[in-house]
C-alpha cells in the first residue's frame, strides 16, 4: 500500500500541473502571429477592412497579423479553409455580406455554413448601396423611375457586380417590393459596371457608395436614392428608399470578422476587443469613413444575430426571385 501513496501523489501533482499549464496557455494567447484570411483579391473592401484591423494587432494583442488573400468561388474557398482550421484563434476570416450570408442562400452545395461553422467576432463596417443612373436617363427621381419602368416594362437595364452580389440582390428586392421588371446585366465587379454606366451601355445600378463616390462627386452619374436608414453624409441631398416610400428597402453591404466555430469564448473575446479597438482608432476610423464605410465594431453576439437575420432575409429573396448562380 505504501508504494501506491507516492504514485497517487504524483498523479495528482501531474493533473494539477496540467490544469495550471492549460490556464497559463489560455492567459498567454496569443503567442504567435495571427493569420487573417481575406476571401478576395487585394484592394477590395474586405481586404481594406482586414488590413485595417490587422494593422493594430501588434499594439493591442502583442502579436502581428499576417494577411493572406485566398480569392475564388465568391469567397467560399477561403471561408471553407478557415472553417476547417484549428479553432485556436490563430486563423480568422474577414469577409463580406456574400461570404457570411448570401452564399448560404445562393449555393445549395456550399461546403460551409456561416452560422454553423463560424464563431462571430465583430460586424466591422457597413456601407449602403446607391441607386445610380447614367446622366441621360430620362428619370431623375425614384418616382419618375418607377413611372418610367411601369410604362416601359422590362426595358431598364441594371448592371451588377455579378450574380448573387449585394447589388444584384438589392435589385431583386427592389423588383419584388415595387412590382416592377428590369433587365439584369451581371459584370465581374463594380468597376466594370461604372465604366459601362459612364459609357451608356447600362441604364442603372445599385452600387456600393464607395464604388461610385468619385463619379458622383464629379457629376458623371446621377444618384436617385440610398438604401440606408437615414441620409448619408456624402450625399446629403439624396433621399433614402424609406423617404421614397419603401422602408423595407434598407440594404447595406458589410464586412465582418469570424473565427472557426469551436474557438474558445475567451479567445474570441480577445479578438473582439482588439478588432473593436482597431476599428475605433482615430486613424483607422477616419480612413474607413473617407471611403464610404460606417464603422460598427459590434460585439460577437450582436454580429451573430445580425448574420442569422441576413441569411434568412436573402434566402427569401433568392427563393422568391428564382435566382441561380452562374
């Protein structure tokens, strides 16, 4: 029996050491650089927001961020990669409304689901869409546009950044709420849409504010309405869709951050604290605001609820519109 006492004591000591080591490890996070995966090419909104957040990780977490762009399949390649990563807080995703909501509505064979496979960190920024037309389009207000559309059913062409994009689904919601028809012309990105608006190849588009801000300022396209809850500072004379009589046509494009689903809550909390502090830093906030973003910097729970609401909303729009991916 005497020989069992030291063995038991050793076992207890070993267990205690393991518990203490585990606690120390949790407190020490992070101990190495954090990878921020961006599901699109450099230079786009998600890339801009991801790099802005990551620029402050060294200051607020004591470890740098390493940004990796993994474009493809409407962001699904990067999203699946992060969803299957080790849930240890060292790999996170900064992506868009498409990655975190529209893909789930659009693709039946999607190999990840944003609600199931991610731990929300923060809803970082939002930006409204703007209904813009070419300058020589006969309608100069929302009322005139609707009147023209009803007198010329299916004649107005709307360019979008691509099938399933935020601006495409805003158009679909617009058609459903106004009971009008239109020709959808998908492009590979908003810049191509703006080029053809300027050239007169398409009549109109619901574009992100940041995409058309320069052209609006130069007076090269006309804004009829914004899809925000209130008028935006950059376009104080442009009414909201609610003012035009369509309060349900409030749409924002947005960027957010998330980690793999089983990431510990305390790790998510640290990532949220760093991301929120980064987004609210004066230099970061000013840079993002200047290009048309509204900084949100939400809690994880707020983003989680928002994401579920967005998935449900766009699923209904996709199903009602019979929208299929290209």
